[in-house]
């Protein structure tokens, strides 16, 4: 299986001509009766060797962490970070292996954060305000590590990690200044989710045909933004309190339908996945009120499963109707609902 990034690399290396690559994309688009953009490709595993290398890398990183832990927690985190960077020089920069690159990026940022937390003696902090400030420093260090990793290796998930840690640092700082942060963190997360969604749309708009790594970056950002938006809304409705009730359950279903329309318009399924647990619970509540519990569970899973399968089958025609009904200035920023342009974009 070859990704869009692989095709672009082949064009840049001269193994394929731009016309041949475009003809291949058009062939795939026609054979699947859907634009390539609708397939929402992203690289995760290209072969079993990815899994093999990932397992070996995890074992090595765990070993380095344990060895460093015999000296101190700071040394443990530092050894993990250095080892992850060194492995990335080969498996990411030279071999371009997707899954190992993700693991190594997370290990590097996590190792840096663990080192900073150990130096701050974060575990022994008993003051809530000081703890929030220290948490912001740790998150900021992970954000800086993610930025440095992106500059060197440009792994698509890195931007999501950078955005998540930067948002965590900002939320921690704001929470440290609030009298009762527990009541506000949920909506701070929601605000961060909206901002991350806008950042994801910026990356998406820059690659409407989804041919470059920009599309992969946007995918991970949408995957991060979706639960940050969905969880505060649904939990704010009280669906997690154990007694949602008919009206709240119907409100959850209505919101999920709205999320589905947004997902169709921007051609990203992450929003639907993030709210799946909530809508299953809401449907269960609806059927529980009108029938027995066992039947309610069965009907809820049957309805949502069937709906998602039908949506998958008819994704492209439904999306075409929705996008064609939007203003032209919005349509020009969304992924196309038909064909592909002749000129391929450079991989960047």
C-alpha cells in the first residue's frame, strides 16, 4: 500500500512523472467512485516490519528508562529522549517508517517532559497553584521538544503533539489564576478544541486535494480537536451523570447529527468517532425508557452501527449535496467533491 506522500516522493526522485502520478490518482478515484480526498489516507503501517521495529524500539526505550532510573528520574527521562532522537535519525529520517516514527516522537517529547518534571521535583508539590504553574512548565517543555522534532523530522503527528502540549500549558497557567479551576477547565478545553479545529482547517485548506503531508498533519489535528470539543459539550449536558433523561438524550442525538454534517462538509470522520460513545449512551437511554435494558442496548448499537455503515457507503453523494448547498466562497476552501486537478502539488 502506497500513500500520497510516497507518490510525491517518487515524483521528486524521478521514478514517476507528474502525469503518471496524476493518472494513477484519477484511476483510483474512478475505480472507487469517490475522489481521492474522500478516502482520507494517512500513513500508519506500511508492512509488518513497522510493527517489528516499533516493538524493538519500545523495548529499547523501556530498558534505557529503567537503566537511567537507577540514577535518577531526570536521567531516566533524558536517556529516553536521547535514545528516541537517535533512533529517529535512522528510522524516521532515512527509512521514513510511519508507526515507529510516531512512537519515537512521543517518546522524545515525553522524555523531555519527564526530565523537566523530575528537575522541578513535580511529584512533591502540594500547593495547587504551584502545581499548575509547574504543570505548565512541563507542558511547555514538551511543546518545545515537539517543535524541535518537527523541524528535524517533520512527522505529521508532531504538530498535533505541539498543539496539545501548548494548549495544556496555556490551560494550566489560566487555571492557576482562577479561584475554582475545576469548574472552568472543562470549558477551557472546549475553547482549546475550537482553536485546534481552526488550526486543522488551516492545514486542510492548504491541501484541498489531500496529496501532501499537510493533509496528514490536519488529520491528527482533527483527531485531537474532536474529543476536546465533544466531551465538554456532552458532559455539560449531564449525560455522564447516570441519569440523562429523554430530553437530554435527544439533545445529544441532535448534536451528533450536527457534528455529522460538519464532518461531511469538511470531509473528516474524526468528529463522528469522538462522539460515538455519547450517542450510543443517549440512544440507550431513549430505548431504555421505552423498553427493557437488554433490548435498549441491542437497538442502540444496531441503529448507530447501521447508520454509520450507510453513511460510509453513501459518504460521497451525501457530501456532494451538502457542499454544493454551501456558499461558493466556502466550497472553494473545502475538499473537492469530484475528480482531481491535473497539476499535482509539491510535497511539503
